[in-house]
C-alpha cells in the first residue's frame, strides 16, 4: 500500500534522524513506528477496571508507629565490616558509565542527538 502523509517539519527531521541512526530509510522507519503503535492495543475501560481489581492489596501500615523504636534503629545502624568503599566506588563508576552510554544510545535512536 502506498500512503502519502504530510508531516510537520520538526516531525520529519526527527523521523530522518531516527532512521539515519539505525541506517534505515525514512519510509522503513515510518512503517516500523506505525506498526509498533498499531500492534499495541489500547485496553478498554472494562479491561483497565478488571486489572485494577486484580491487583494485590496494598500494604496497610499500623495507625500508631513506635517512634522510639524507629529512633533507636536509625541511631544504631548495623555494622558492615566487609564493605570496601574503594571497590564500591569503582563498581559505581562503571554503572554510571553504562547508564551514560545507554542514555546516549537512546537519544540517538530517538533523534535527539
């Protein structure tokens, strides 16, 4: 099927950037995006209500909280003798680097870069 649509300039630029990021034609990208949206059916109101009714009950907190017990627990935290701050710092740096790479890849795929 051939379909001609008019897109705002801004939308066209985004579509072109996204297609270029993964080396697709603009037409293939547009078809892919439309296919994705059309394959994801919007639930009916009845389906949403049924899903909501089937959710597990929420946690019910007691009416009264023992503030003294909380204060004691927070003022005397458990020891962590095997915690190595240097190792943790290196591991956290690696996690942050991976998150930056994922964020950049997502931005490129979404045509934001």
